[in-house]
């Protein structure tokens, strides 16, 4: 079997393929061509040397969905809502997260007010129909939207999460009146209460639908033209994959398909090594991302705000919980007006890039600091394809940072890296400590071009004892896509006291959801269902997702569920109230269709590790460089050992071992590093 | 009038050894992270929407001298003041040796706390290696504190603190980790929603403990002396940053005035607000002596919040808050002023006038920083939606609570935002319609922007909101609101004023809404109420607004064709096209006629 994953990022399109029979990996990289994404994919396959007709399965992740939204390049979209709620989308929650900013900005609705129409209908909180759907006002809205020439329509009626009948009726009428428009009904996208967030999520889906749906369709068709006869899957934000058909209906689900690949890969790599608890740490050019994996499962978040909480668009579809901080290789170091040294969030990006890239960059970055400290070899960057200018980097750091602060360039470079490390450590803390997990119980998995460079310093800072640098750290997202399962998440708001909960009704809802889930599932034979109930103490707003079993629901075992809630609460918040009443808000169902596991080849033992050269590298003392041996990763066989200080170079990144760190190469190829305890 | 009191100057400098840039920066990032983590914990575990949606709370670390080490960002902006005084008072009561680990102090007494009694403060001493180094504090709005305090708090008619609710004066609810059962029972028996409020108390304590654990980690890592030295240096640097901003303003005295219609008791007698801001060489003095004397109505307070919020907004809105943020600011408020009221002056609606005070200070500085000061915003704490009662089926009490935002003023380069909470509220969210209806027996008929509620200008104000609610069971409405009909949200540089807010009610059988007011107003099933918020003022001359933007506003139904013609001199046809000739003619006629907005040079 040949499985191929293609990850389109902002700059590069990465391909990783694996040939099951030949036990062989294939890699290819090409520049992303935003105007011709489909062609870019086909070119990348050609570049890999694989025959399209030989590929059994192709998994694809792309930034097209998020870029369409962020760049506001989606469809002309209309919105149909319940009478009285025309402005719910614009008013939102009325909040100003930047509390002292007089010149704050709110989110910007994707649908203008004149394309938002009210329909007379009303469903009550319990689901009862208060006013039947008025077809005349619906017809008028359709006619107006048609006259306006909208390309997409979103519908969000109040309480449709409990009773979607009116939305369904509206959907039928809209399909009849505007057969060529892209249609999203809120209950099909998100069956959860809170009308603003549901409207926003549905509007986002409709807004990006024609373009992203069209892209997926065109990709599918064009691949057919190359002789590809395998299955195409699309990566989604929840860490699973979906069929092209599902992707065309719910493009909003593929919003964060890029970054989650690396997290899936971290989970799988950890599991394969018998380490079910890992923290994935991915550092690229502009940001660093951390995410926690427990018992082999990534942590899920119920949704997020595209463009940031203060003024972004809420998209409430389950996604893997990622904390992102503005610290990447390109993050710029600067001195503020009171003389404090800062790093980021401004980034030199790829263009002009760090000073050392010689692309016109004039501001010192984290990458420049690493060059100055000797941790990046100017002659062997990207396998020597790109020569770095160490003198210019030193000069830039000296002029912009060291001189004003009265320190040496080396000390300044060290300060820049350390401040960056501290920021990244806060991100790792946020996914662990703040959720009640002790990072010392986890292994840190480093990826991204800058991840392995900094990971050991972060591990030290957080007292994490073990670090893994996996295979393909700079194509890690694509690797994760190779390994991802099919996954669909469903949610239903169902509000009731746990003690008096109608479990029979809940089991019926579960069956409905499961039926819907299985219907579109490609790997239905190997499916696994995970059920969670969102529970909270009566009076609270925030609920915890408590894992339950179908057997518990069938037995109406509210005691066991209650106990699980109290325990989870205690774990998260260090206190709980077992005597207080609790209520259920939502039922969640995740359906995972397991894809066949790939068996990667074992690495051969090649004997003792031999350095190719040595370099002077600064670690903790800015006055004294250490002489560190440099190893080529490709030359390290299974069982090889490397003791820090040392550098391990590979094409897209360098692993920096600090004095005392001990690295051992696993039989499956990963670098497993025991971190020297901080003194 | 008693002698003006001034905010205390910074304490004597601790001996500071040179700190390296990295350690300093790391500690600078870590301290606000501790307060923010405390806040996140509180918010997710709290039981009342005042905390989880309105975020009417703050979390802070305060040193034993009452200096603010760090505070969370996000919730209610006016909590940026008035925390240190509680510690100074507590230290006076108990003495430095009077605290021990495991103590939990609860207080809301207005002689020092100076706010409505719903704002209950919990704080715990923090010891490192046996030394009292700071206090972890959470101030949070309880949904009820007995008396007439239900919901957002009691109204202006509440004559004194005893009427308002339970007063707690620096009491140890836990002493050395042991619960004071008697005190606990007294609280439990004297408030309406004990499960909710005592649950919140538990969350407040948990947040304080969390802060303590995080500080332990920091002290262990960097050591006592380094941390304390870093805190002092952070204060000094923050102060310098603020001075640098103010130093760019022309020295001078800047004044502005505004008014509230009345104090809610003496109807029709305005409450004057007058501010005098003196800028000199990087320092700023905000003198509120010209504001009303304390009133016999619950709109008094003891707070520096008005001055501090304005100063923070103008000097470093996105930076974390600490004591240094305000060291270059002097605030003058005489004892007996409405914002330095003496116990037992009623304070049930303590924050009602604060947004207007902040906005007046900002307006005073319009001339000093013309590129940064917007026109006036709705200036009130939002349209409070408060309906409560007993559900006849479940026999359980319910309270509908939501805060509806209003319009913000036009800005030097863009329009103001619509439907957003006031300058004293940050990440304060309205109740979702579906969430309200799931929990309470009401129907929200509409939540809509109010056409033409915005002030006109080159950059117009944002729009206010109408929230219409009908009740499915009988209950009581609270229609208490500070009003600004005589001083609507002002325009700036010839922009016009925004419209003001109101409450309207239509009882069953009636055909029209009428304006109303009052607390605990009983209504039968099927009444309809509208909570209305004001719009923002316009910035700049409306005749200079791009006709395309006027056309777009008409197209979006944000302003009427009449407003386009009368206020902006733009004639928009029925097909939404601009009649260029008629527009040019109209604008020519209008040039030179007087516009009614406030400019930066004068008060009203």
C-alpha cells in the first residue's frame, strides 16, 4: 500500500509518502503557489517520483480554509435568521477584551446587514414551536437574496439545536429558490446553544464554502485525471480526516488542518515508544505551538476565535487544543522605550527574514541569536543549500541590542534566546500546568524547523526529564496526516439536571448521532465511538466534558457519571463540591474510523556515533564557548549514543544538546534525549 | 469640605541590585501570568453570571504596603483602583504579625472598600519561608449579599448600607486554615442565593491559593531578593513608560464637564461632573474636586477608578497593570466628594457615574491628543436587563441578567463601534438569548441595533441597542438606570451627540410602549419590556463624511434617508444611489451653519 500526505503551508507544500511493501519513505517539497493550489499538489506528486496511479490513499491538509477567511476572500453570503435577531451577528457578546483600549475593534461580520433577513418563526427553549414558520417572509427573503446574487446562504434560527424543523423547512425552500447557492443550516454545523457563536460558525462555513468546497471538488476531479484511483481524505481541525464529500459540506472543519498534523504525529510517535503522555512542541518561523496528549489522545477544545479572542470570528467546531505564542525563529528582538529587552511578537518572517539570511532583514531575530551562539552552523543550514551570514548577525545584535544594553554580543544573543525560551515555556505551561497536569509527567516532542534547536532549554526550564526529536521533524505535520484516523465530532445541547436526566431520551439522541456519524464514514468497519457529557454545577456556565460509556447511559448510571465529574473537577481546579446539584448541558459524540496502521521500517544499527566536525558553541556561560561535536543525523544508527554538548544536524533543523544531556537513537529512528536535571 | 487627599506616593526605594535583562523580563511576564491564571480559574469555576459572563471581578497580588504587584486584565476596568487601601487597612487592623498561613479575610465594608456591598473581597496572606511578602486577592460581584442587593446590586434609592445588605468588615472567615463556622452561618442565613455566593467564595479562595502556589514556584526559582528587586524595578520602569507618553503632550490645564440627569432620589436635579487635568513635564494631575458633593442616593463611592481608567487608557492600554502604572498620576478628590464619600453614605450604585467621569477626562484631553481621543460613548454601565421572580412550576428563584452595550464615539480615523459595553467594562459579555431562555421563563423578542441612534460626524458614532423581553411568568423588573438625557454622548470637533438610553414597558392589553423607571416593579405574565442603550457621538463635521459611506449606512439601514439628508447633506435615492447634484447643493447650503457637537476646547 502506498499512502501519501500533502500539507500545504504558507511557504512550502510538503509531501511525505510511505510505501508499505518496500518499507520506504518518499519526501518532496515545493513552493506553495496560492493561485494554483491544485496544480501545486499534482506537481509535488510528480516531483516525488510516485506514480499517481500507484497511490492508494492521499491525505491532504491545506491553509485554504483559514486563508479564505482571514483574507476575506470568501463568497457573497446572505443570512436568514429568526425575527428579532437580525443584529445578533453584529452585536455578538458586546464585549471588549482589550479593557483599556479606547480604540478597540470588534469582530467584523461576514454578512452585511442588508443581506441579513428575518423570518417570522419561533421555537422555544424546550423545542416547542411558539410561532410556526411564516413561508411568506421566507419567500421574500429568498427572492431578495436571489436578486442580490448571493453565492452562499447561512440560516440560523433560535433554538434550532433542539428543534431543527424550521431550519430544515427553510433549507428546502432555499434550495428550491436558489438551487445554485451554497447552503449552510446552523443545526447541521453546530447543534449547541448560544446563537451568536452558532451564527458565526455557520456564516464562516457558508462564506468559505463555495471556494473551499470548489477546491476540494476540483482536487478530487483533477487527481482522477492523473490516474489516481485511491481514496482522497481531507485533514480537519479535530485531528482526524474526512472524505471530500464531508469536506465540501463542512469546510469550516478544515480550518486548522495544518498545525494539528504535528500533534497527531506526536501522539502516535509517543504511543509507539510506550509514552502515551507527551507534549507536542512545534516551533516555526513566526510562532511556537504547544499541545498536550494524554493517554495517546490529544486534548480537544470546543472551538476558537479566528484572528484572536479580542476581535476574531468565533468558530465553535471541536479542534485540538493548541496554545500558540508569538515566538519563532524569525521573531524580532527589540528594546522598548524604557530599555527592556523584548522578543516578538513581530516576526521578520521568511521575507525579509533574519539578518543572517541576507534577504534584506535588518532586525535581529532568534535565528540570528542562534547563529551568533554557534548553535546554527552558517555553512550547513538546510543541508548547506543556504549560507548564513554570521558576521552580519553578530553585527546586528551588537548594534541593536548589545550596545544599548551595555553587554557583549554573545551575552545579548543568549538573552534573546532565553527570553524566547521563557515565552515558549509559558505556552507549554498553559497546556499542562493550567489544566492540572504536571509537565514533569510528560515527554516533550519537538518539531518544526526551530523546535529541536530550543527544546532542551525548554525542558530544563520546566523540569521535563525527557525529550523526543522524531523522524522528519520539519515535515512533521505531513507525517501526522499519514497517521491520522477518520474522525467526526457531533454535539447536541440537551439541558437537564443530572439527577432527573431522562437517560432513555439521551440514548435515543446518541443513536441518532451515531447513525448520522456512521453514514458518512469510510472506515466504518473499524469504528470507535467516544461519548462525553458536558456537565457543570447548577449555576455555573462553564462545563467539563466528562467521558462516559454507552453502557453507563443505558443503565442510567448517574452516580458513576457524577463521580467522574467530581473527580475531573477536582483534578482541574483542585476543589470540588460532591454535595451540590449538577446539570448536563451537551452530549458529545466522537466517531473515529481507524485507518490501517502503517508499520515504519526499523533503523539499522551502524555502530558508534562519529562526529563530522566540532564547533564552538555558547551554552550557559556567555564568556566561554564549549567545543561541541557535530553529528549528521543520517549517520546515526539505532542504539547510537550522543552526549551533550553536541549538535545533531539534519536537513531542516538542528538538535542542540546541552552539556549533560544524553541522546540515544531508538530502533524506530527517534532521538530520545534524557535531559540533564537543572542544578 | 475636608482637606484634599492625594494618592500616596511610591514607597521608599528598596535597595535594588542590578538585575540581568533576562531575569527581569521573565519576572515581568510571570507576574501578570499568575494573576491571569487566577482569573481564568475563578471564571471557570464560578456560579454566577456576574463572574463568568460579566467578569465583574479582579484578581491581584498586593504587597503588605498596599502596592499592586500585578492584576488580571480583561474584566471590569474600574477594578484597577481601590485594592491597596484594603491591605493597608487590614495591616492596620491585624498588624504585620496578625496574619498567619491559612487565614482568609472577607470584607466589603464601605468605609474602606468604597463600593457596593455585592463586591466581596477575599484575600489571603502569602508567606515565603515564614515571611509575609504579599497578599493574594480576589474581588468579585456576588449575585446577592442580602438586603436589596439582588442581581447587579441595589439601586440609588437604597438609603444606607444596612438597607443594602450584609456588611463584612475585615473578618477572618478562616483562621489558620480553620473555618469560622459562626461567621459562615451568618453569611449563609443572610443572603438569597447562598449556594451560588458561597460557591463563589470557594472559587475565590481557590484562586488565591493557586496564586500562592505559583508565587512559591517563582520564589523558589529566583529567590526572595531577586523577585522583590525585580518588582520594584518593574514599578519604576512602568512609571517611566507612562511619563514618556505624557511628556509628549503639551503642558497645560485641560478641563471638561458633563452631568448625570439626577441621582435617582432628587429627581431632576443634575449631578455635575467636572474634571481638571494638569499636564506638566510628564506628570499628570487629575482633579475631580469639581464633581458633585456626596449625595443622599446610592451613587456615591470611594474610588480612584475614574481617574485611573482614563489615565491607563491614554498611557498604555495594552500593558499589564502594576503600581508603577499610576505613580506618575496624582489624583485629587476631596473627602465628601461623590467619589470620596464618607461612611455611611449609600453606595449601592457606586459605579454608575464612573464611565461618564472617565469619558469626561478623556474628552478634556482631546485637544492635547487629538489623534487619539474619540467622541463620547454611551457612557453608562450598559442597559441592565434584570428580571427576577419565583418559577411557579419549580418553586425556584430565577434572575435574568444581561448587560447590553451601546454605541461608542467616532474616532479620528474611523467610525465608533456599536453595541459594546462601557469604558469601565472590558471582557463583559451579554447573556446569549438561548442561554437566558434555557435558564429563565422569558422570551427575548429582539436584540437589535437602533437606527439613527448614532451621533453624526465625519466618522459617526456607533449604534445603541433595543433588547425586548417578554415574561412567561409573573415577576419583577429592575428599571434602575443612570440617565444622561441632558448630557447625551457628546460629539467632538463638530460631530453631533448620540441618542440616549431608556427603559420602556408595555403591559398586557396595552398597545404602545411607555418610558418607565423604578426598582422591583411587579409585572404580570405577558408584559413586554425594552432595555434601550444610547449611541456614540460623532467625530468631525458630518458634512465632510464621504457620501459613499453615508450611502452605505442608508443601505445597511443604520441611518435613515432623512438623517442622511438632514445631518450629512447627502441625498440618497430609493435605489440607494447618491443624487450627486442635490448633495452638492445641500452641502453647500449647510457649510457654515452651526453644528452642535462639543469640540476639544470647551466643556458643555
